[in-house]
């Protein structure tokens, strides 16, 4: 029998879900969640300070939030997702007790764990899950019983369980938060920590949830999240003792961490489903609304040189968005390779069609490494006849620019790989702009849309690989974005900080996969 796979809702909770029938049948087995030997043996108490790369200025009203890794990491402390990926590449139940499809994947049944409460004391039940789903997408129909939610699709959707995690973005919030006019700042989940204090651009303090459903956890009493946008400064503050844990995503930063004394505890992401650094082009406006303009840009950029300078050559270059363990991976996709002679010829052609203009602005964050990368890009494109500028924004501001389409080139980083499916890393980002507001480049490619639709409804895992490989080739030869390298996330902690990988997933689900820079916080302890 062909292996099947499981997932949940995107930031708009699945355009496939037109009728969600929540049949709340009180499940048997009101089992207790016992203390594991690891939790019993670990030292409890204390606090840690985690240095994160940005402030999430829009807060954590999850159905509306614009989340990059920093917001996703804070959400991991306060909220639980219904599913999580494990290191074997499977999506397994977490806050849910089970997530199962019918025979043709047109209906999914979500059974919740009994006895779980939100931080405000309200029960986690199907009404609460329905409210969360409605916040992502209005007009879904429910009929309710206590702990089971049935979701009915218009077409088969084998990848639905992955959307219940969606890179850690889809935590379940309490009705009190969802219904509040102050939803962005009123963080109430079922997670291991509860919001105590949030001072914008200074720190966010979360404290232990004494009634957490995974008994014996969390181990810490408090976590302080402190934004530090500059990577080298984050490392300096870790070494200086101001931070206990940080995350970084640059090659030079990894070099510094490995050479640090005293020796740090490092958790480095393995190849397979890494995030991708790419230059996101605005395909709806000149000069990148023509393939000549996009190819000119591709030929102008020496990606290897940039990697050598920015990352000490440590990161693997890529021609596409998918990593080695993801459906659709290809080593070569047709992405233009560095060729300044071809770039100059195409720049002249584009200028002739646009009144002598070929102007680009590189948008990036305030991180010093990103600014250095943008300066390299500026120098390269100017050598082939383009005019270039640089503009910097904080991370939330950069996301706002992407959403508003106010850019020509974004220095971007995102996750498009998935161990089990191609759908979650592809459909939301490259569906036709009328279907997806996060297709930031605004390209409208019927060939890609047809493949996305086919990939979403294909239930046999081996059959999805050629579908997403076709998407990969099309993205490469049309140059909708210029793919650069796979980002290797690293979590670094001071000596004495343990448990970065987290405890085992309940019910024998294995270990959580370290992906997209997100790590579980409930198993962290300090000696």
C-alpha cells in the first residue's frame, strides 16, 4: 500500500476547505500525560534570555500575524500546534490526539487530547479550534461535539496535516484572544509558557505554565526574548553573558560560534529541508516583468563570490527552492549562471524597451551582514549597466514592503522544502496572485498553477516528486526569483544550557525536527 502523509492549514487555512464539520465526539481514554524520565532527571527552575533577530512589531494574533523566525520562536513558547514534524519526516499529532483522512483525502478528522486548558483556564475543545479556523478563513460550516473536528474538502488534499503546523505558524489560540480587539497583544495559548510582559523593541517575558499538559514541563520558570537585529552583536552578547541562547543564519556567524571560547553548545541544522536565501524579484513591474530583465539580473550575479564573501563559502549554492529530501529537488533547474557578457547584452535590450532605464533597489534588513551582501549585489549589477540603490528596513517593515509589492528586489529567506509534501512549501507562495497574497513576486504562471493543483491532490508520495520537479524547472528557467544558497540555521547556547532539541513527542511520535530555525523551549534547562 502506498504511504500517505498528514498536514493542517496555511495562513488562510486552506482554500480547499469549504465545509468543516466539527463532530465533537468525546473520545475515550482520558489518559494522563506522565512525567518522562528526562523531565524527572533534569534540573528545574531558573530563567534564560534568548536573543532573537527581530521584534515582531505586529504581535501574535496568529491568523493575521506577519511572522518570520523570531515571531515563530516566541509563538513556540506560548502556543502549541496540532501537528509537528519529526526527524523521520512525518507529521505526527501534538496538541491533537490524532489527525486521520478518509479513503480519498476529502475529509480529515481531528481528535483533540482531552483535559487540556488554555492559559486563562478555558477548555481546549472543538469550538475553540473552529474559532481559530474561522479566523483564518470565514464561511466554514461546523456542527459541533466536544473533541473532534471534521474538515471536508472540495478536492482531495493529502497534505492537509502539514498546514496544521506550517513552519510553526499555526498555533491554537484561546477564544479570549481571538475575540479580543487587542488580539495581537493578548497572547493566550495552551503552550508551556504564558505571557507576562511585552515591551516593544526591548523584551518579551514569558513565565512557566504550571498546568501544562505535558506533565513535568516546562523545566524553566521564565524566558526573556530580546531582539537584536545585528548578527555579530547577538554573538557578542552571547559571549558577554547578556544572552543565554541565540539563533543565527549566516556562515561567518557559524564560524565565530564554532571558534568561541568557552565552548558553546551548538545545534546546527542538517541538510535536507533547509531554508533558502534568494533574491525575490517583483515580476509585476519593470524591469522584471520581462524575462529578459529577469535573465539579465541572473547573469549579472556571481552567487559563488557572494557566498564566499558573506558566508566564508560555508553554505551550499542552489538552483532552486527545494532541498535534497524534499519532493521536487533538482541539482540543476535552468537558473542563469554568472555571465556578465550575456547580462550586458540583455540590459541593453531592456533599456531600449524602457526609455533607457534599468533601475533596481535592493531591500534588506538592518543587519550588518545583509547590508554587506546588498552592497555586493549593487556593485555587480552596476558593472553590467543597471542603476542600483539600497534601502533598509526592520524585519517587520521588510515583510510589509513585500506584502505591499513596494520593491524591485528583496533579499529574502524562506522555507520551501518539506520532508513529506511539496504542497506547503509551494502552493501558498506561487499560486496565482488571485489565490495567494503571499505570492510576493506577483507572477502569474498557468503552467505552475496547474502543477500546484495536481500536486495538492496527488495522494501517492512517489508521484509528487516529478510534479514538483517540473515546478522547480519552470521557476528556474523563467527566473521568477534568483536562488542563491541553502541557509543553515544554528542555535547557540552558553555552557550549562541543555535540552535545545526538546523532549520526545508524546505517544511515541519521535523527536521534533529542527527546521526553519524553530526549536522547542519546554525541555530547556540550565545547570
